[in-house]
């Protein structure tokens, strides 16, 4: 099953950096056992560890984490559940060195997605990479090149792409015009979270974690009390709520209109309100994207309906999902949904079975199908698809980061010529007031409106924005220029 040159090939790869080398000859054959290692086990990695072994012909052979406590617990629980011991790795490079591994699942924080995928492809592994596709736009291009060059199968973990009922209904919207001509699409992620704290003394990494390896390409400075998960709210590792839950929602928005390229412009409005903490990213965010098919807006809220409350806001009955306005009818939904007419009467229910684990099992099965067939076109969410949706998050964050703080009270005037943003801002202002934000003294970050060249995936005439298409990498964790 393993190619004759594979061991020599792997031995030639340096321990710290994989360089451009020939494609390993190995490919999982259609009927052979597929040996998988899950990398990153604290959160969603646990469900991958338990989901992949349920697929016929797949054997999870190992688990990898830089936190020895997480690794130990997950491996022990796996043994209890599945009755055999996993090989334990504390460094993902050792997984890539291992010729007895065919595919990896990268359930690591966002700042590791690009490098982990490129290294995986170079080492001849197929890769299931969690969303967002990458930590920045440039990296995703490198992932795509690596997948092509080494003929690897790479699936991005935006699992709703594998829901048969959405595949069919969205096709009907695009191809049969069941909602009429599309006017606009609105994405919603109206959740509630809490402050992550503002420690007076710099927190120390968990004693069980290899902090240097956890940080990888990012800085080793630690400013969060909760080591795992709260990295989402620091630009060095995460991509804000926009890059956390945004890829799921914006993917639905983009998919439903069939937008297979970057938008022509992006604008953002937002800020971090009500919490006095170390987090860097907005907890309230409005995004707007121009597409020829239909404009997309996205509203994010991480504050509850009002100060002291524990419930999430709703817009037309939805906290999470999309509202697709057509000339004939409107669709409101997330995993499932309904079509309503102009009088608000439900004229069709959109339902379907998303299978176990919130639909992730279907998506895993689809990855395995692609691995067996060796055809990227068999994947429901290739790097290209995942990249286009994740890029919407990065574009919005770039607009935000290049914005200017203005008085919140002046926002209506500043966005009056952008009706979709203006109406979302009205709702945002009411919501902030309910959360105790004083509109007379508070400010808001008015993002820079950025023109985009969809074909080249760059910002014409905006050097500052183009610089944010990629990051500085901390050596030796550098995504190579030449994959
Ligand atoms: N598709 C989905 O529905 C879904 C849901 C949740 C999370 N996610 C994505 O999955 C990823 C992980 O999220 P999470 O909530 O599980 O995060 P988490 O912080 O809870 O867990 C990440 C784990 O990765 C480990 N890790 C970090 N760097 C590593 C490295 N270099 N090698 C090996 N292990 C490493 C950490 O120690 C930790 O155990 C994120 O990118 C997130 O966006 C996707």
C-alpha cells in the first residue's frame, strides 16, 4: 500500500519545515483501509475522533495535540469507546513523518490551518481542515496550490455544504428562480457571549501545553485567561466572530446566490462593547458585500437582547441563518427553513435530515468519498469553495482593521448613502442602547470601504489593505512562498 520511495521521501523532509519536493506516489486505494489521525482534540476535534471510525473502511489510528492533558483524556476515552489504543503524537510534524498515516483532520486553531494543510499536502496526506479555510487570504492560495501540486484531497469543514436538502433547494433558487429574481441576502449570527476578562498579571500557559508549538506562526504573548477557545478573539490566532461562525453563515449566503468569486467591494461597521476585557475583536459587527447577483449583508451580535439578559436577539424569528429576499418570495432558514409569501404566509417548508453530529458526519463521509475517488470535484467543500466563503470573513476584518473610530451618534449620517448598512445600523444602535452603551459617548469603528478585483483577489490601489492579505510568520512556522 505504501509506495517504495515513501520512507526515503519522508526521511528527507526536515523536522521543522517541509520544502517543495515531488509528490509522494502514495494514494489511498479505493478499497483499502484509510488511516486517519485527528490533530487538535479539545473542542470539535473530539467529535472528529468519534465520527471518523464510524465510516466503513476508515480507521482512526492516532491523535495529536500540543496539550498533553487533552491528548491523554481523548485517547483514554477513545480506547473505552472503540476498544483499541491510539498512537499519541505531541507534534503534528511527527504525524506528517509517519508513513502509516493516510489522512489528517486539522481541528486546530485558525492560525494553524494554512501551514498544517500545506505541510500535510507536502507529506502526501489528504487533509480535512476545519473552517475558516485559512487565517488569511494569501494562505488559502498556498493551500490550493499545495493540494494541486501534490494531488491531495483537501476538504474544508463547512459542513452544511453536505446537506442534501440545502443542495437541492439552493439549486432551485439559483436555477429555477423559485423565489423570483433575488434582491438581497442577509446573514445572521445573533448570539450571546461573555467578557473574557482583563487579568492584571499576564496569564501563564497551561502547564500541560507546548505553548511555542501552540502559537506556531503567531506571537507567544498570552493575554487570555482561558487558554483554549478564547484565542478566537485575538487577531494573531483567530479571526473574530466573523471568522469563527461567519464562514458557516456567509457560505450559505454565497452559495444561495451562486457567487463563485470575490465580491467587488466590502464595508464594515462594528466594535467591542459592554465588556472591559482583553479581547481585540468586535462583538458587534455589520458587513456588506457587493455582488452582481445580489448584495450580501451580515449582522453579528455577541451581546444578549439587553443588559443582564441571557437570551439572543432575533431578526424575523431567526437568531442564526439567512434571509433570502426574492421578488416573489422570501426564504428564512439555517439548517432547515421556510419560504414565505409577501403576506408572511408560509408557502413551503424546507426540511431534511442532516444526519449525526450537526451534519458533520455527512461531510466526513463526503471527504472519504473524495479520498477514495481522488477527485476534488467529488468534494462538497474543496479548498476553493472554503476559501471563497472564508475570504468574505477576512475581507470584512480587513475593512474593520483599516477603519476609523467615529462617534456612534454620527453613524446614521455617515452610512446614509448605504441603505442596507443604514438599516442594520439602526437595529445595532437600539441593541447597544439596550446593553447600556451610551450612544452620546461611545464610538464605532467605521470600516474602510474597499474595492476588490474579484479576478485577482486583491484591492486595486490600496497598499495597506493588500498588506493585510497575509501575515508575518514567526520562524520556523512559515507558510512557504513556493509550496
Ligand atoms: N465546523 C464546525 O462546526 C466547527 C465547530 C467548532 C470549531 N471549528 C473549528 O475547529 C478549530 C478548532 O476549534 P476548537 O473550538 O476545537 O478549538 P480549541 O481551542 O477548543 O481546541 C483546539 C485544540 O488544538 C490544539 N492545538 C493547537 N495547536 C496545535 C498544534 N500545532 N498541533 C496539535 N494540536 C494543536 C489545542 O491544544 C487544542 O486542544 C477552529 O479552527 C474552529 O474554527 C469548526
